[in-house]
C-alpha cells in the first residue's frame, strides 16, 4: 500500500469521481425508465451498468491507496424538462469525466491502477458516443 495520505488532491479527485459515478448511475437508471423507445433504453443501459462498475473500481483504488473504505452518500439527481436535455447533459458529463479521470490517472503510481483508469476512461468515451447516437435518434 502506497502512502497517499500526503496527496490529498488525489484523494479529493477520487472522492469526486465516486460522487460523479454514483450520480450518473442513478441518472441513467431514470433515463432508462423514461426512454422513448426500447432501442434508446438499451443504449443508456450500457452506461448505467458501467457507472456502477466504475464506482466499485474507484472504491478499490481508494482502499488500496489509503487502507480505508469509503462510501459516498446517494446524491440528488436533477430533473429535466425533456429527454433530449438529459441526453445533452450526459454527453457533456461523460466528456468532463474523461478529463477528470485523465488527471487522476496521471497522479497514480501503480500500473494496475493506471490500467483501471484506462478502462474507465475508454468506457466514458464510449458512453459519450452512445449518447451522441441517442441524440441523433431524437432529432
């Protein structure tokens, strides 16, 4: 176990990432339930399932670095006027997550942890692509 207690910036970013993943997991569940078609719900399901996986991966990294487990409180999820607004905010959110996760990845020493971030980053990029596809179906 590396001693990352001195690096509070990394730990803060990991907590932020877990908060974002937990939020998006709930948001995408709501979006699946409100989807205007089965095809759209299926696209959102990919992101929903990955967000839960990412949350657990960030928890594992945090525990590996600190020796402590952490549980992020369930966040409030905003309501959207219409489905397309939720899709647009999801595209932006996924792209912002990629930037945050690149920063986290650059601060990690372990190849195992950097590889985990690489998987998460590529998943987030795929989600953005899927949401762009959903957006095009709604237009």
